[in-house]
């Protein structure tokens, strides 16, 4: 992690150090804020992606102010607000292909949004991969057949996890409502699903929600 502060008015036309295919202004917040935070080490990974695919890498979202991030419904504490996350797409390249290469070059925060055709990358220190379609899933790897981590349904955030955990607690399952979908919550969900005749996949999907809230 090597976050540098820039200003669009002064530095916008300059190339990002170590990422010569990108200009600083490409990472600016969409609310017009002049200040821009850029994680240079992450930008260098972006340059590797650009060189590997030999095609332009478009940045949907780079730095976001806290207010703008809140306005668009971004996660609280988003890496975008620290200049440590970029949402990208490459015309004609499948998001999973991009994500797989991002994993290969050592990125630990990667998210696929196939419906919106972009990939999220960030510079978090621990591995967190996810694949978002009609509900939120976290995957261990983008190569081969992915194994899914159990996570919450649509728009997964800590508050949604806590809601599901509290409902399970009320139904007699012993877990702590800490907003984290760990192994104890996973096991409780599977037991609940089995008991309710649902597919025990460890995911709180639409049908599980319906029965949880009865």
C-alpha cells in the first residue's frame, strides 16, 4: 500500500507513477472533488492488467469521497474512500477472465459484477473474493470451478448478516450476532435449511429469508 494525494486541477493530466497507461484524472471522484487518493502499488497492478490484455482498461470508479460513497450506497469504510480500490472493465473481455488474472498477480480483494460488466479490485491485506449476480457470493478462486463461501443475500453488508443471525438466535441457534458470516453462522444456516427442507448451500437466499422471517 502506497497511497499518494493528488489534485485533479494540478496533476490530472500527468501519468500515474508506475502505471503509464493511466492519467491521474481517471481516478477522480465523480462528485467533482479536486483531491484524489491513489494507491500507487495497486495502480501498478492495474498497469500489469493493461499490459497483459493489450487493451484499454476503463475505470468506472476510483477514489470516492465518504459523502459520495454514501450517496451511491457504497459499503461503509469502502476501500474506494481510501484510494485503495478501482472498479474496472475491458471491452470484449469477460469479467471472470479479468478477475482470474488479477488473482494470478497477487491481488487479494477482487469482486466480479457480471451483470454490470465490471471487476472490483482493492489492496486489502487478506483474501476476499466475491461474485455478485442476483445475490452476493464470495468465491475462493476464479480458476476452474469456484467454491463458494457462505454469505448473505442481496446487498450483503454487516447489517444484513446481523439480521439473519438475530433471526437464527430467536429460533434457538447459538451464534453471536456480530455481522460476520463465519463458520458458526454457516453451520446454523445449513441446519436451518435442512430442517426447513431447503437446499443446504450455506447461503441466505430468497427462500431462506422468507422462512427466517416467519
